[in-house]
């Protein structure tokens, strides 16, 4: 009895060790989206900067099998930013820095379909995608210079005052000199030590296996056909959200104007407010009206703004503009957004 | 080296386990020597500088033990005094010198006299445990109770790594006979199986319960130390969080020590017996840190006279024992007051029993006794955890509502964790129900536990614990 118990324990440990070994040897099957893999492996210098990745979506992870999946090429430059068209157009003007979150990074979308790639095809400008790494800190890079900044305000992060956070951080560190080496992803000598890498990786593996076990136990085999299973609707739950964002944007615009850099704000909705009925969501009136209210207030404050809601609504009547099981826009959505921007008052930033 | 570290779990322990049983194939003495050397390496991992002190301590005490053993001549009593002075002097020097100098300087400041230079002595880890262990050995040598005389076995008894840093406080009569038994040097699956269960249970207590609770408790005590004034619910929840943290942390460590030791076929005594189920302070001390309580009873309370000289002397002996027990935990007035509070609670408890006799209470009465005991213990923990008396008083003010009843709402996670911890403490079964801890025959519960399915679940629990090893935090009792 005891012998069988001890041997079963160590056999189970050995099996788990094999899974761990497999995970570190070939980690991609344990990730649903490229950004998770990039944070753990690429940004820490443990994997190549360009990966073909099979992605499904945030909410699809609650199901045992992933469907649909798309194979996306996801590439970042040596600074960790999504590939755009800055380095290849160094002599061109204007040079535009795009600031934003995972939407701008293009989570769930291949290199050719992300917003910055569409803009690169529309404009001859030198465009840099500063999402997820460095952001405004790119302005301090000794080899990079910018004539304009486009802030992309998503429904979620604009409401969280992301703009204020970025600016304060930038301002606090403004006096600190930055070397070009400090921007580079670790390679070889300065990559994350193996123990820390192991610890971070093992936590992800545990989350993955727990999720699989849960999906199996609950009998969640395949994700539903429509966008019905988006994780949780995000609510704008502060009455002063618009005022805070306007205040922040006003300060930001004034700050960079004084430095001779033009600034624009692109505001666009999440799919929860774009087609809530199809998602089966009850979205409150404050959240539903947030993008319109914010855009209006920004324009009234004299800040160059474009509200992309109507444009995306029109595009979504013809085809899906968001990924099916994810809160991120797809290549078609980014294409529509870029085309709308071309006809908006933000277009001069790129011309 | 922490039990809850990758280095210990995946390098040190497997290597020592393999070396021990390989050596045992050649000779038992070689295996015991391997374990002793491994224990010194384990200790040296903390501080190489402290290893000579440990070696000198057990060599000297072994020699003193020989001198004290009857028939040892007329000077035996002199040798005993010398041994006590040497051991307690060593403890006083390393553990209390800074404390005495600080207090002396406070007095001298009041008298406008010159201050004494602070010695800044670094406390060798585990000194309280290995000193107490050896004092018991010396006293028993003097009383003629010691049978085992092998030097290697003695060295192993003192340095044995599962207990060296934070106990249990071992008695030579529990340990040295086991080192002499041939079956100790054979791999026994029935013992290892229990060791696995107990070890993983301890690891779980530490990593999945105590550490998350500790974050909340630390937040309360640190905020007060930084000048904050906790409101009612924050103070109570923080104190409950600490009460459960220290239990799960220390009993988790003890379980891990017991479990690891069983891999070598050596039984360590159970150190906790569901102390928060106690319905009196007397019962609490028979369930909490049992090995220390037993040491204090046999080597301090009884020599002071115990209960043999009337009620007043008994109460005085209790108070002195608890005061010194408090001071043993650390060189700080908070520990002295903590000991004093428990001393007073024990006196009240004994006085109550003397006045009303031992009664069998009904359910409501038992619940009231339990609540009063738990409340008293929790209130005393405030002193134990606080950096100074001022911090403790501020927390007491918060618990009394003197800083207000409303403030930032405590997180739901904290409330849930405290409730789960309380449920585990009050409803959970204790590990001493397992065989090879009390050497009882396997019960139905244990037979069911020994299935391959349980083993796989245990392996999964172990894996979850390993995932949570990323920031190993030391055990609370290491500081004592």
C-alpha cells in the first residue's frame, strides 16, 4: 500500500516534470496569444523576435479546444516594438509616434494587419508603433526623433486615465538621460537569469494547466459560434471619467506643443459598445456614451480629436472588425480605422 | 537554506537522502556521520561563520555530559553549574547582549552618564534551539538518565537538520535511541509515505495559507509602525490574519521537519495539536509548541518548585516560567510582556479551576470558553508581533474602536482567507492522527489516504506549492 503510494507520487511528479521540460523546450502550444509569449520569452531574451504564432483569443481560453485560430506573424524590433515603418524611412518627414495599448500593438493580428502597418501603406511618413514597450520614452532615445504623436484612446484605458499615467511617468523621468542600450531587449549576457525565467514560466504553465483542467471539468469543449463569450464587459464607472481624460489630454497637448511636437487623439470604442446586442451584453448608458462624450469634450477643448465610432459601426455592417473571441480589433477593423483616419482631422499629422 | 526553496527541495535533500542510504549499505555509523556532515552544510548555508560555534557547542557539551554522568566524583554539581553558566552565557551573549546594552544606555541617558558602546552582535540562527536541547541533555546526564553515549549520535542529535533551525526542541531520549536502531538505516516505504503526506501538508500550510495571510498582517503592523491608526475592522482582521499566519507558518515548518525526518526513518515529536481548538489557556499551552512547553515545564517550572509549595508559589512559578519563555522568543520587551500576559492568563485559569473545579460544560459553555481563550491568545499575539509597545497599544486602540469604526473596507480576499483559515484550524484533522507520528496502527482514514489517486493529488498539491516558491519567505520562528 505504502510502496504503491510513494511510487505513484513520484511517478506523478515525473510526469509533471516531463510536461515542464516539454513546455520549456517547445512553449508555444501553452499560449493562446502572442503577447503572453512575448512577455515571458521574447522580451526576456529567451526567444527570437519574430514568431509565427497560433492565436485564438482571451475568452476562448475558457474552452478546451480553440476555434477559430489564426496563424499570425508577430515581429518586434530590437527595442521590442511591433514592426512598423520608421527605421526604413529614416529620412522621411513627418516622423510619427503612435502611443497606445495592446490594441495598437495588434494583439491577435499578424504584422501586415496591425494599425501601424495600415498607416504605413496609406502615408509615406516614418511611423513608429510605441505600444507595450517604451511609449513616450521613445522621445528620449538618442537615435529617434518625432514630429507628431498620435494617442490612441481605447474605451478601457482612456477611462482609466492611462494618458495621465504616461505623461506623469515621462515627465518624472524627463531629466534622466537614457542610453540606446537601455532600450534594447536583452540578448545573451543580460537576459533574465534562468531561475527567474523558470519561476515566471512555471507560473504561466500552472495557469494554463488549471484553465485546461477547469474547461475539461466543466465540459467546455468548443467556444461558441458568435462573440457571445467575451470575458467581462468593462464599465465606465466614474462620473468624472470624461473630465479627467480631457484635463489630461489638454495638459499633454500643451506639453508637447511647447516642444514643437503636434499631438492628436484617436478615440475608438470596444465591441461591447459597438454591437452589444449581438454579444448579449447589457451595457449601461454611461459606458455606451463614453466614447462620444469624451470625443465631444476633447474637441470642445480645442484638442485635435477623431471619434472612430461611426466609422467602425459602418465597417462592422459589412464584416467583423473585432476578433471573434477577444477584445482586440482584427486586421479588417484596423484597415477600416486607418481608412477613416485618412479622411479625418488627424490626417495632417501624417502628411 | 529554506525547506521551501528550490535548492533544498531539488538539490540538497535528494542528495542527502541518496548519500545517507548509500552510506548505510556500508555502515550505520558512516550513514549517521553523513547526516551530521550534511546538517553542518545545511547550517553553514545560512552562515559559515556560525558553524564553528555550533561544533564547539556540541563538542563541549558532550565532554561536559561525560563529566556529569554518575559516578562522576564529588565535583559533579560544580560541573553542572559550569555547564549551565557556559550555555546560558553563550545564549545571553549572542541573543541578549544588544538588548541589555540598549536598556542600560536608556538608563544611563536618564542619569546623564556615558553610554556603553553597542556590541552589534549577529545572532547565530537556531542558537536558542540547540542550546535548550543541550541543557536538557546535561541536566539528564547529571540526574543519571542518559543511556546513549555515542559521540556521532550526540552530534547528530544536536545538529540534525530538520529540527536545527526552528525546532521542535528535541529531547535526547526521543532521538538518540532511534539513531541506534538498525531499521532507521533501511528505506521503509510505509514511513516515507507518511513523511510525504506530512511534508506536503506543511509546505501547503506555509506557502498557500501562511504567506498570503502574512501580507495582510504585515500591512497592518507596518502601517501602524509608520504612524498609521487602524480603524476597528482593519485592526481586528489584521490581528486575526497574524494569529492564523503564525500558526500555519510555525506548524507548517514543524510538519515539514517531521515529514523530512521520516524520509530517514526518524520520528520527531508532534509539535502542534490543533491549538486553536483549545477551550482554556492551560489547554492551549498543551497544544501549542508542545516541545517548548514540555521543556519549560520540566527544566524550568518544575525546578522552580512547580506546584509543590502552595498556591502562591505555583502562580509565581508560572509567571516566572512564562516571562522567561517570552524572553526566550526574542530580546524585546514586547516578548516579555507577551509572556507576562500568558502567565497572568494561566494564573487566572488555574485560579478559576481551583475555585469552581473542573466542570463539563455544555455546548454553549464550551463555545464561550473557546471564544474567551481564542480572544485572549489573539490579544497577546498583538504584543508578540509588534515591533514595540507603542505599536501594540495603537493596535489595541484600533481594536477598541478608538480610531473609528469606518475606514477603507478590508478586501474580500482577506476576509475569505481568514474564514478559510479558521475553518481549517477548527474543523481540520490533526496530523498526529497519522501512524508513525504516534506509532499507532493505520486507521481507516489513513488506509484511504494511501491510494494512488491520493498520491497523484498530493503530487499536484506539491507542484502548486513549488509554483509558489518563486519568492521564498523565511519562517517566522527562525528569528527566535
